[in-house]
C-alpha cells in the first residue's frame, strides 16, 4: 500500500494532525478508516505502460489528481508531506513542491520504483530502510530509518503460546502462517491446497486466503478430516488480529513485499518467501536480502507446486535450522524505525518554512 500523508503540527504541546491521501478505489481507504485517520482520495494512474489509450487515460487522471491535490493542500495547509511511493504520490508531491511545503519520501523496499526515483528530486529528505539503499539517492539528504512496524510487533505483546490460544490452536504445536498480501495470492493458495493434508500432519496452519479465493478455500477445507480441521484456521483477511497471527507462527509462507523486511525481523520469524514475479522485481530483491542473511528460503512462483512441500517438510523437521533462521531474522530488526521517521517529520515540520504564511 503506497500513499501520501499530510501532517500539520499546530503547536509543540499538541499532537500532530494527519490526513491520509490515497488513490480512488484503493484498498487503503478501508484500512485507514479502521485506524481512525481521516482519508482523502484523488485520481492517479500508472504512466509506465505501453498501451497508448491507457497511457492517455492515465495522463488525464494525473492532471485531475494534481488539481485536486493542489486544492487539498490549499484547504488543509499541512506543515509537512510524507510519501512512500506509488503513482498517487506524484500529484501530492508536485503540489507540495509548488507551495514550498517540506517533503519527506520514505522508500520501504530495497530498490526504488519509477515514482520514487522521479519524485526524490523534490524531496527535502529521503528516508530508507537499509544503508545499502542510500546509493540510489546520492546528492540527496538521506536518513537510514529502518522499516517501521506496528507497536504490537515492537513490544511483542503476546508469546507464541498465548497467540495460538487466540486462534483456538494447541499452544504447544508448531504453527505455520500462510498469506499472500492484502488481496491474497492465488498461486500460494493453490499450492497450499495441494499439500494441505500432508502439512497438517506436521503443523497447525493459519491461512489468510484473501477475499477472492476464500470461498474455494472454504469448500476445500470441508474435505479435511475432523482432526485436520482442528489444526487449520482459515480467514479471508485479518485486521487487528494480524499481529497475533504473526506472533503465533514458527514459520511464515508469504510474498516478499516491503513489510516482510520489517515485520518478520521484528519477531525473528523464519520465512519461505515467494516473490511476486512482477512489480519491477522489487520483491525478489527483498527476498534475497533476507535469504542471503539466513533468515529466509526463496521458492520461485513457478516452482511452488513442486518445491513448497519439500521445503516446508525439511524446515519443520529441523528445529535447529528454524532456530538459526529465527536468530538471523531477529538480528535484522530495527525497533526504533517508527520513532526515527516521526522525528524526521517533526523536524521538517518545524523548520524555518511556514506554509501558513503563503
């Protein structure tokens, strides 16, 4: 989920006000509202496409988005703009730059996408998750912040046993968490379906299928034995309970989006990563970062049907290997990342520039 945040700091003694700006029709709207933040949607479209009609349509969307972003900034008058990439950020950054509002760009991935590369020239500061990423932004002021994660993960509010009880699972049994991002991942769901009975003989499974594949996953679960159903928990999506699902797991099977770089190390979670074979190759770079440091094993999307079961079988039968992967993952954690980013935003907001004078 990529977006923009507008932050107003009315007084040093008061908490900042935040307005979250996302794309029309994006998945972020519901998530932001659940978090209790105000949300504004503007039109935007990807420009890195070859189809001339779609490109023309998206250019028109971007022009409308720029006009709406300018009006939004005029009305809301933020002290600082915080963006994390994606095309919806471009209209907001252009409008903020014209009004001389400070801009902080944060890159969660290990490689910048086209939007971040183009927008970085307008940023007052660029924050990155890892020192290796600063090479992409030579000549720009950079901050190595780490990847910010939810407070529940930083504080590890539940032990594994307690987290498993939350899902009515045996607190003493090994547990595998399988999910594929906010929309689910059909390739992972299908590969899991093919091995589910065998996997449930080795471990309990928390499976987040995504809304699209949930009915099919429910239908398949009806064919499990009673004993296997006791060890299987299926969800279309998890909101507030997602941290508990992560804390319950001994091993995770997931895509390799940017959040894996922060959330898995925060809990010292070993992972089997299945990088999405699109998205500019960012997920493969993320997966290799964790795998090269001993925290993950990579299974290519095309190899899921043949490699997922032997990979899980090998890992679950070698607790000492899982323990070593867990230590390697935990060594990458940066628990102060959210504090560093928040402080950087406050520093920019309290800089000499005052957009309210315009």
